[in-house]
C-alpha cells in the first residue's frame, strides 16, 4: 500500500495542479467576457504596464541574444558544411533552426526568467499583504484586474519578442554570410523566403499563444498560492521557473510533432 | 443585509475556531464583534466579506449568496462593500489616490468624478498633500487613514472594520470616530466592527457578538 501511495501521490498532485490551472484559465476567460466597456481603460492600463515590462524592457536583451545566435548558427553551419555548398542552405538553416524552434523557445525562456518570476513574486507579495482580498472585497475582480492583463500583456509581448528575435537572428545570420561568403542581401532573403512555409507561421503563432498562456498562468498560480509567509515567495518563484520551463518544452514538442512529424 | 447560517470557521493553521454561528442583520443595523486576539474575529469578518471560505455554513449579503459560492466576486455590481483591514490592504504599486479611485472606476464611475471623490475623501483625513505617494512612502497611520478614505469614497452599503483604531494616530482618532459614528447612525448602512473590547464604541447602538478562544459555539448576538 505504501508503495502504491508513493506512486499515486505525485500523480494526484499533478492532476490537482492541472485542475487548478484549468480553473484559472476558465475563470479568467469567463470574467473577461463579462468586462464592461467602462472597465476596459482600467484593465487596459494594467495590460500596457505588463507589455512595457515584459516586452519593451526585454527588447534589447532579446535582440542582442538573437543577433548573436543567428550569427553563431551560420558560423557553425559554415564550419561543418563549407565543402558542401553551405551557402545554398542558408535560408533552410535559418528557418529550420531559428524560425521553427529557437525563436519561440528562447523567447519563452527569456520571458520566464524575466517576467514569470516577477509576476509570481509580485502576486505573492500582494497576496500576503491582503491586497488581493482587498481588491475582491471592494468590487475589483482579481481575475479581471490582475490575471487578464498579465495574460494579455505576456501574449502581446511574447508575440512581439518572437518577431524581433527572428528578425535580429536574420540580421546576425546575414552579417556572417556576408562577411564569410560575400552573400548579397537579395540572395539571403530569397533563400529564407523560399524555405519558409505557411505552416511555419501557423506553428509559430500557436506556440506563441500556448507559451504565453503557460507562462502567465504558471506564474499566477504559484504567486496567488502563497498564503502564510515571505519565505514562500522564493519557493514560488523557483517553482514557477521549473514548471513553466517544463510546460513550454512539452508544448514545443507537441506542436512540432503536430506540424512536422 | 447580512445573514450567516450555521457558520463554522477554521484558523489558518487548521484549528477549529467556532461552529454553529447564526447571524442576521437588517439594513442599517450595527454589530460589534468582541473577543480576545486569536479567537477568530478577523476570520469571521473575512468570511462575511466573502474573502475567506468558511469550513461550512452559509453567508448571504444583500440577498446575494457568498458561501457556498464564489465569495466577494458575486457582490460586484450588486452590493457595495467597504472593508478597512487591521493592517495592509492598499495596493503597494499604486498611489493613495489611485487606491481610492480604483474601486470607483471599476464600479463604472467616470475618471473625473472618481478622482474628485477620491481627492475629497483623502483631504478629509489630511492626506491631500500625499495623495500622489505610494503606501510605502507614507506612515502606517496615513495608510490606515487612506483605507478609511477608500471606504468613505465608495459609500458602501455594508462597512466592515477590523480593529478600527489599530494604527490610527492619536491626532486622527476624532476624525475616524466621527466617521464611524456617522456610518453607525446611517439607516441605509450596515456596520460591522471587530475589536478586543468596546472602548470608545461602548455607547454605539449595536448588537454584540462575543467570541472566545477554544471553539465556542456562539448563539445569536445579544440585542443592544
């Protein structure tokens, strides 16, 4: 019995966690549909703040990372495939490695590190200070005022950051291709365009939607789950990072398998 | 206005506080919840406000079921509730003005009208000069007064005050007491206060509910 219980406990915890996540998502969607027009400016202001922190403030970091990654990807490709006409596969390599996989995935990792942690810590502190209870008691629905704008803010930010990540990686890749093989911009862009397919865009959009939901709701779940003391805050932040990373990698695998397997 | 039926509450550590509480308050009635620290006064207020689910029992405010149900979320747009917590409760990332304005804006008031009402409520407590400051930038006393200003600006149907004079500086007590007396005398407003002993509220026309530690099952509150 003890052995069975030790097997069942983590499964039960995981199912409870999934149930909590589903409840958060459904409640947020439900209350989003009941928002009144006169409440939109208040919720919109909160979403703008989240976009500024998650998107705008992370733009330089994301673009810098992508620029280096795009360049490094092509340096490695050229070093291994220099005898095989690697310059003919520039576009395919960029699309396969950057657009399809690393763009959405690394953007999500950066957002988890910068923003999911901040959201979990902020909501945890608010919970401990009684701010969430005070909001609810005074007629300010926390699903509408706290969760919805964070979700929307992360969604818009992840989408924008993925676009900037891909564009910066292209710039990095082009610079290497230009310096190494004298590739022209026209040839480089044609090569990328030929390799890109509609399903790449569809897969990226689906990943953006799923990743941003996973990031926002993992952070909200662990942040709002804090009840007793300040010492729970770093624990919640750590759990948010680990759990959101696992979710993002899992979703990435599922979407990739769905579109390309 | 307020109905609690067979209410049972637990402390945050899981210890039972009391069970079988029956409570019924008409609109305009006042209730003093009295008892020593740790007997569950704050927990009771939070359950009545819909921010803490009870172990069992039913709570209804203004004809709206809070428990069983979704708590305070069910009151939005139906019953205005104002709660002054013993400590905390102000949004730390908003100015005092925005803290007062937010419930008004969310309730559908225009920005201009909400700011005007917030400024008047803050000025009443001498907080006009610090209205643009965040809670951490003002004294604990000012934070408590800002909580009162938030409730006063909201003009709620049900006012709940947890340890109403805790943290109020001596120079501000008269203003706070005046406001509470006015709420208590208002036939359209229901007032619930929790404190260890009645003190300055001994003469308040209110029913009294005595809680005691050790799982007491309180009966219907005595009449004034």
